């Protein structure tokens, strides 16, 4: 069985929800439904930062990782960390996973700051994820909260964290990018005799 590791913050952890309602668990269901044999390990933590992700990462590198979904950075931005520092931390995380699993595929979950004012920091933060994806030949989810951000019916009362319905849309946003990669990896040597590509 191949492994997908999700390293994220409260958005991936399913803040105030059951873990089974968070998008990594929903991706697991989608993979099963598509007869793709992947285990999804959710190594996310509410309040997670890029520095915290770097600290938490080694414990999850004992096993080979086939697909790595990286969803960190927004908490750093809320704290006003310089964008180049956030990017540097994310790059270190990718480098460490690649060192352990050189052939793994990376999926970067892009984030955007609420557009209070389109200042340089906000645009630089949004662009950083695309830059990381290009540099690391990674797949990019352009904006994880696409279709969810700003919609009260899809978020918890705090207006920031998706509710269970919102998490389903996050799962769709990631699935669009993840599915072709998962299919490609599955069509390798592990193809079941009765599987039709």
C-alpha cells in the first residue's frame, strides 16, 4: 500500500470537527472509491506553523512516503512572519521529505490571506506557494479554501475554519489535483490484474 502524508495546520486537522470529517479522511474515502490503494496519514496539528512542521516532521519520516501534501504557512502569515522565512521553512520541509523518499510526489496546498488590502505582503504570500510548486516540480492546489472562504454556511462561527460541509469542498479542491497523481502512481508495478486503468 502506498502512503500519502498530510502535514498541515487546523485546516487539515479539522478544527472543532471529528478527524473523520476533515478533508484528509475524505480523500481516503475518495481513493478507496476509485480503487486506489493508498493510506492517508494525517500529521496535522491545529495552530501548526512552518517551524512547528519542521519539528514534527522527523517522526513521520520513518516510512516511505509516496505523496506528500503540504498545507502550512497561514498561521505564520497571521503572525506577520516574513514571506521569505515562511518559504524557506516550507522548502526545508520538502527537502527533508525528499531526502527520505526521493521519488515522492509533492502536492502544495496554496493559501491566500483575506484581501483586506492588496498590499505587498498579501500578494507575496499568495505567490509564494506557486513559486514553491514550480521550484519543486510539485502539484499545486491553487487555493485550498476556494469556494469556502467567506461563506458563513461553510464555516464555523469563527468565520475562519471550515465546518463539515466546507471540509467536503476542501476535499474536492485537493482531489482534483491529487487524483491524477494517485492514478499515475497506482498504474505502476502494483496494478492489480483485474484493474482497468
